[in-house]
C-alpha cells in the first residue's frame, strides 16, 4: 500500500508540473499534503527519472523531456483507461491477430486479452 501512495503522489507532482511548468517545494508540500522533506525526495527521484530539473527551491519540466516515463503515464487517468479497455476488448473477435503499441492505454487493454478464449 505504501508504494501505491508514493506512486500516486509522484504522479500528482508530475501532473502539477505539467500544468504549471514550474513548482516550488513549499507550495507543492501544501498541495500534496506531505512534508517538504518528502517533496524534496520525490523531486530528486523524478529528476533521476528525467522528468524534471531541480531548481533552487523547486523544479521545472525538462527542457527537452521527450516522453514522460511510462510508469507515470500508466498511472495518469488509470480508471478511465481500464474502462476504455474493457469496452474495446469486445471489438476483438476470437482468433484475431492483434498488434499493439506500447502506449499506456493499449497496455491497459492488453491485460484483458488473456481473458479471451481463442
């Protein structure tokens, strides 16, 4: 359960950063509801993952971030992706070959594929 809370919190930080483009530790601490020390650790982690660059007292999006790492994209709108996946799987007929991409939405759907009989 603890890991899920950490992941959810870090995902929330990434979402706030995408909206605001830069964030400070104090405001982020209040917005997320954890200590400044915890926020600093999260920002350090996210910087190592290539999501953001630390600044004095906060962080900014990477100048050339490319894609947000998959683990964060997968958590973003996860309930909506699961709902979409459970509906989309009904359009795949038995004995059909399916090619999938590595998008977080498609990966959510791929979890339903083993349920199919053929």
